[in-house]
């Protein structure tokens, strides 16, 4: 025992690795760089663990001179695994020495209880091993610790490197969540990136039962949790109050939502309503022309633009195919009441209005003008007020040229009693009053009948409903 060295006194272990985050704001070094929003930036923290001790002989006399000291950090008080191991030659003065232990990493010192073993020269390692106790701020970052404060920004993790420099990785084992965020009043989690993704999330669930990102707005987690299971969506949202997902596109952005599917007969967007609202609602607030609320592109020449069915891939009730042709099992219904053709007007549309009786113009092909003589055989129809079907109109977002001419169906029509009062069922022909029809009387010339009156006019001029039936 005469030559045995004894390490005594307290071991001061400044676990700088654990303090790398905890001190950036609360304990920034003097002269530290002040970054965005008042954040104090400390220089990069080294991986050195400083050790101080007192070395004596077996009788308790302090030693002097140079000694080889080996320090090891273990994960157990006896046995266990060696996590860090370093040997230095230290200078001992009146028993006191300092040693900087290297070769430790953040994965070695991660907040769990650790123990220090010291060996001097050829002596055996001293026993018992010394428990390593954290400094106060490192304790705030132990596993399971709660970091709480009233400031805006409790914890900031920032990467100042270039290239693919991620600021934070979060991993969860088994069925746990990598990140859970709650806020009673404000934003639960905010993520920013100067040049790339603000948030990137993956799930490797082999059963494909859980989304990579799940967002929920509800009164409690118990309300939210059932909706996150059995759904392998990339992003899933549920709301007890408002929208399950809400996306807004800025004026220079490409769109609020982008969805793409490469699976066979798999929808890129699935919207389902289980209440009394709408499965899909679209609104376009733009005042410019050509900005559609819903714009469909069908790249498959054999596909349809839109299909209405009883269920997903079920019996189809209506569809519009790639050529623009519509198929409707139950027919169609419109608030309009006539079939009209879009036609040019001689001398322009000015001075013409719905209800005008029109004749074929002799000035050009596919052109009309106001009727101006009785029993005109060139009669073609009536300026339509609200056509149910408009044919001959070009596909353009600009205002249409010409006017809709009702050539069959029911339409409001200007009439005159110059050939006697008009009663329901009377045949009508053109009159000498420009743009007006009159009672045809008996045996009107062939090709002059405009249609049949569905209303009555006793005298003067007026507007009644007319069934246009040219003959």
C-alpha cells in the first residue's frame, strides 16, 4: 500500500456536450454574436470533458510530479460498457491536477447516469467508480425533461452550415410519435427554412396504416386520435370545428393544392363528406378572365374529363368524355327554355335586345337583322333572353360576338296587335313594327310562321311567351 496513489476530493465534470443547446440563450458567453431576433450565438462547444482531482499516497500525503492518468466513463457502477477512454500525462502540484478527457461524443453522454473510473500509472483502477452529476443547466436537457418559460421561443435549434444541413432530427420508436406539439392558444409548432423544406416527414409503417403528417383541431386528443389510424396518407387533417385541411396560394404561386397519383384507378384527391355539408367546395375570387374555379386536364385520349357515379368505381350516371361529349342517363334540365344559335348581327349588336324578332340578313352568311315587314319568309327566330342550349358559340373567355337567336323552344317575344288582338294558340308572323311579331290570321303564306302565342295581348305592343316553331 506504500506506493498506492489515491484520488480524493470532488470531481468536477463540466459536461459541455450536454450544455451545447442549453446555454445558447440563457448562458451565452460574453461577447457572443447576437443573431436574428436577439438570439445569442455561442461558439461551437468542444467534446472535451474537464476533470479536476487531488492525488495522494496511501498515507494521505499530497503528491507532486508527472503521472500517467487514464480516465474512463462507464454506463454502470460496476462492469458495464466503456463509453469514453483517454490517457493523459498530467502535472500534479501539491496533489492537485487538471485533465481534459477527449474522445467522447453526444451519443455517449446523452443524459443517462454515467460513472467515472480513474487509473494512475500501473495501479489498478480506483474503486468505487465516481458517479457523474450534471451541472444545473445540463439537467434541464436530460431525457424526459421539461423546458418551460414565458418567452416566445423556448428552444431554438439552428444549423449555420451550408449544403444539406438539417437543424433537427426526431425519431420515434415502435408506435410513438416523433414530434407531438400542443398549444392552448397559439401555434403549436412552426418550422422555417431559407432555401428548402420547412418540414419533412416520413413514415415507414409497413402496414400503411398511418399518415406521415397528421393535423387535428379538436377539443381533446381523444377526439383526434381515432382519425390518425388506418390511413396511410402523406398528409391527413381532421377538424372538429372548421376545415380538415386549408390551403391558400399567393398571387405568384402555382396553386393552393397539388395532388398526383400514380396508382391504378387511385384518386389524386379524395374528398368525402359524412355530414350535411359538401365533399368538395371550390371558390375563385380572381377578377381576370380564364381563371376557372375548376380546371380539368385529361391526358388520356380514351379517358373522361368527369364522371358521376353511385359509388367509387360504381355504376356511372353521367360523364363528359375526352372529346367534350356529355352522356346523361336521366337527361338534362336547365333554367333556360329554348335552343339558340350564336349569330352575327348586321350593323352590330347595338340597338338590339332580347325579345326582338329576327330575319336572315342578305348582307352576309350566318347573319341576322331586325324584322321590318309583315309576313317575311326570311324569319329565323327571336333574340333569346336565356337559352337552355347555346350552339355555335366559340370556346373563349372573351365576350361573345353576335347574339343568341332562339330557333326553337319557348322564349319571350315582342308582339304587336296591328293584325288584331293576340290570343293563346294564335300563329304569329313578322309585323311592320321593327322587331315585333303579329297575329298571322288565316292561311298565312308558307315559310312566314314564327311560332305560336302562349300569352295574350289585346292592344298596342308588348312581350309575351312564344313557342318558336318555324314553318
